[in-house]
C-alpha cells in the first residue's frame, strides 16, 4: 500500500482512532510501572472549548510518551454532570417552553435533566476522540454513577460521625435568579464604580447624631446596631448608648468592636448581620439578633410597607428619598469597590442568612498544609505551591449545600416535629421515611459539585474498594487550569488525605488560559470564542494539538496563535512527504536489518535523532511541552528533511532511511498521533500499532564522521547564501584546495549547493567562502564580483532601514498592547532575522575587501 500524494487529515483520523479503540491499545496493559493521569471531567452535555483542547492535549502527550517509554500508562476519562452549569442550561430550556422549575417536583426535574444530559452526552466524548485523546474509555466515570454517589455518601457519613459536618445558619453567597448559594471561591468579584453614602442616625433625644458610611443604604432597614472601634476617641462616650434607626424608628445600640476600621468612612459602621458576612461575625460576638430583609427571590421583606416587595436596587432609591425627606443624608463620595456576582448570570450576589450544610475545614486543611510545606507535591510553576498554602491557611468552613435539583442529593432527613433532629440516610429517592416510629422529611438540597469532584482521584481508580485500577492511585500528574487550583486541587488534596491517608497525585501542572488573538479573554458576549472542532475540521487534529501548545509556559494565559496551527499543518505535510520519499526508495520488499552507516550524513543523522529522542524525553519529564514540540519540529523539518533526505539522494542507504523515518514517527507521535500512526500503518515494513511502540533508544555512530557532516553543512549553508546573493541566477563551479572534506564528499556538496561542478585547484581565484573556514572559492569573474559587492552594499542599507522600522514599531506601546499577539511575535522574529542578515552582509563585504 502506498501513501497518497497529499495528506488530508479528515480522510484518516476517524479510522485511525477506531483502530486504537478496537485494538485495545487505549487500555492499560498491566505490564510495567503504573502511570496514571485522570481527566478533569468535561461537562457531559456541553461542547469542548479551546481550553479543553489545550488541557486534554497536554495530558495526552504525557500518556502517549509514557506508553512508549514502557510504563503501564492509563488515561482515565470522565464526564461531569456539572451541577449548576447544567442546571442553568436546562432552566433556559424550561423558559423556552414557558415553564419554570417551580412547575415540577424535585424528582420530576431530576428525571428531566437526566434525560436531557443523556441525549447530549455522547457529543463531548466524540469531540475528545477527534482531538486524539487516548483515554481508556472502558474506565469512563460519570459523576452521577453509582460508585461516585456511594463514595460521596460514605465520605459524608464519615464526616458526620467525625463531627466535621454541621447544619448552621450562616451567611451564604446567594444568587436570587438561580436561587442557590455558592461557596466563596465560586463568586466572581468585579471592580465597579459606586457610592459611599453618609447617613445620620439620631440620638434618642434627637439632639445629637452619629454618621455612618455605607455602600448599601437599603440594608439599613435590617440594622441591629452601629459599631465603632473601642479606641476611637470620637465615639468613646457613645459606646453603650442607644440611637434611633431612621425610617424604621426603632432603638439600636452603639457597640465597640475591633473589626471596625477607624480610617474608613466615618469610622462608624451599620451592622446588618443577616446580609453581610463581617456583620454576621460581629453580631455573634455581641449576641445581636438576625433580621432578614431580603428574600431568596430577591425581594424586600420584614420592612416598612412602602418598601415591601421591592428589589434591593428599587429599595435603595426609595430609602435615599426617605432619608432626604428626613434631612438625614450627609453627603456621598464616588468609590470603586469589589462586588460579588454570580459567575453564570452576572447577578449581584446577595449575602443572606440560610440554614446550610457546612464542613469544618480546619482539620482537613492542616494535613494538606503540612504536606505542601514539606514539598511532597511538586508544582509547575513552583510559586503556586505557596499560593495554595496561603489559601488553605485562611480557608473558612465550606458550604456544601446547593438549592438545585440536579446533582447528588444530600443524604439527610429532618424530624417533621423537631427541626434540629437530623439523621443520615441514603434513601434520597423517598420524600419521607419512618425510623423508630418517627417520620423524617428529606433534605431537598444537593451537594456542591466540588464535594464530589474533590474525591475524583480515589473514586475513578476504585482505590477504596480495591478495584481494577486501585494500583494507579495515587495518580502521577494532575494537569489542570490554574483557575481551578483553589476550587479543585485544594479539595482533592484535603479529601484524599482524609479518606486514604495519601496525597492524590505526585505533581501538579497548571496551564494558563487560552485568550483570543488580541490576548483578550474569550467570551460568548464578545464573540471571540474559538471552537476547537472548527480548527480540527480545517487543519486536522495534529495541527491543532501542536499549534495550541506552541510557545506556552505553565500558568501563563497567552493568546491563541492561528499561525502556529498553520505551521503545524505544514509540518504534518512535510512529514508525509518525507514518508513518501522513503517509501519510494526502499520499495515493497524492505526488510529490517542492522544499521550500517556509510556516509558522514548517515552518522550525523543517527547522532541528531539520538539527541532529539533524549532531549524530548527530558523536556517531557520536566513538562516543557512547547520546547519538546519545537525539538520535534526542527529535528524532522531541518535535520531530516532539509539535510539528511537531500544528502541521501546521492548515496541511498535504505536500511538507514527506513530507521530515520521510523524514529521520526516515534518522536513525533505524542504530539501528532494521527499522521504518524497513519504513515506507520501504511508502510509495508512496520508491524503493530505505533502507539504501543517503544521510545527510541540510542544507535551507534562515529562522532568524528558526524562532525565532518556538521562542517560540510556550514560550507553548504555559506555557499547557498552567497550564490543566492550573486547576480544572474546562474550555476557556479566550486574550486577547492587542500581540503579532504570537500574532496571526499564532492557529489553531496554539488547536489546540496546546486553547483555546476567541483574542481581542485592550486591557483585559487574568485570569491572565497571564508565564513566556512575552508579552502573553497566560487569561480566568479571580477565583473560579477563587483556587481556582487554593489548588491551587498545595497542590501545592507535596506536591511538597516528595515531594522530601524521594526525597532520603532516594537518601541510603540500602542502596537504592543493592541496588535494581535502573533503579529507582535512575528515582528520580533523579523527584527532578529534582520540583525542576522546585517551581520552576514557585513561579514561578506569584509571578505571582499580583503582581496
């Protein structure tokens, strides 16, 4: 079977993936050192985005490399029910139907969303296959599988028994649109312009007043006190007295608390404990009442009649009007402050009191902190380890309740006659149960998805039940986005130590975000989202994979560079053409035999491929993905295609040609799996599946002969450059003196330099190729030499002018900030190239001037 003239990815990729899957090549073998990576499960009902393409590609490169290295490697896939995200999508579907969540029971909604997800779930898995993700699909885990739910319930019960679970009335971050609470880390804080209003609270005799400063005057309707710092001389005499709450006209105390910042505002703050987390803590310290004035639906409650049913924004305007009428406003100032928003709908988060389930985090966080301080997990970049320690050291108790029907139900029931009597029970499919003659009512909340996904490493490996993959725990590498280090990585470490006594992984690599070509964050509202499937359709999976990792470093958000994808597409085509040349040279009956390098080029290419295989391995072990990919690119494009293939045309060594191609395919496979496997399967001298081939081991070569070819390269490169600068586009003779390298390799040099002839001379003349440091001259007459000198001088002037223009462009901050990242990078590359050209031109002119 022969390779087609052109490589068209879509003609081969689906069949190649089917080969991998049906042959069992994706599953672990049970032979070798266990090596495992788990997949951060993509949303089961969603499409992959460009971040997934980077995320999955990095992991797949490692898995493919470790398979070839001989490790018993497994990439364990997953699919996420994505509790809140999926619920948001389904609520939109209900809205289109003119319905809402309140038209159905929780059980009805759960069933509907389950069916909705199952209909769409396969699409995500097909897209992962299209990206070449070599996951062991036999071991796919869905986050609502029985084994997940059972483990989550076991963990919850253990925490219940260990007194780590409690139900408490606490301030939570609440989205009134979706009517659910969020953990602190899920709130998106945005800097916004606002106002700091000053309001006078009269003393009881209405002679004096104390002025407070607030950004939320509407919440004053729920105030229970005014607080000042105990050392604030302005207010010391007022501490312990009572004042009048405006509009509501009730007495509230003035209290002293060290939390108050004397330098902020007026140094006196209103205390609304039901709607501010800091006020809540102050109220607990001073035994103050909690008075909720905003409902879960986002409406004002428990307030004077004129404010009932208003939204907080509407109430704010009316409160300010009322204060103006009472002559109690004392001015306002413009400020910029951080405001919490729902990360899905953008609504302002309302802190409010709710009874929720909480996990005491201190005893969970401390072992994680200790392990991180001992550097028992290696982070890439290393700075993220300290960042995670700092986060864990200030971690508050974790709110794990979510008021949505889609997710894992919290296995708790409450006594219908005693709201403080809660029991653990996993019969969450029943609305009520009877235990010892008492009726208990089911908790309607579901778990925060981070609680279940935080247990992902030991769930998917079946470690707690000693399942088939138990020996793959702890996993080797956790590769994920830096944006979920706190939300996910921290929880996996804490929960794994709690349940297994072991850390869940040995190393953590955090990638940055993929921004658009202007280095702006991608969003649907901006219309700048890049669909990886469109890239795969246009350029192929391999080009997408190689292009997206080009130039990337850990934890750095960088612009997407379409030019890198195009360059990678060209690389795949180059590799295809190399294979076609080799295939044509070795014929249909080629047999693998021991290598016998014959020419300096043969020895040199063995050295280059030996070094490349070793360098790529080292870089992958160090997670320097971009550098490893660059080594693959330049070794195959420059060393193999440009130098060895061309030089071999004068002295064909068929066994070595076949080895060069096979080795090239092996080192490229982790990065470009489809085109390499396609070539491997088409060649008549290869067996089995490339994915399961061993990583290349060094072959013997003569270092002296290899270095001879390196010197020959310098001569050829110099000659090519000079000939390209000479007028007339002619072929020239090369004259040489006492130079054995030229004498012994005349055919190769003639072919590579495209010369008319090579001749020995004892009377050298013409233009010496001085930069190569050899006894070699191009046979040109004095007139051509003069024209060449004029041309070089003109080129030098042009190059210097172009260099000045490029420098000016790069010194312009507007260009750097606003131009697409790939154009800025191209400009930098052009500048470097011009500097090289100028150095070369100056050198050539110096050679001529010495004549």
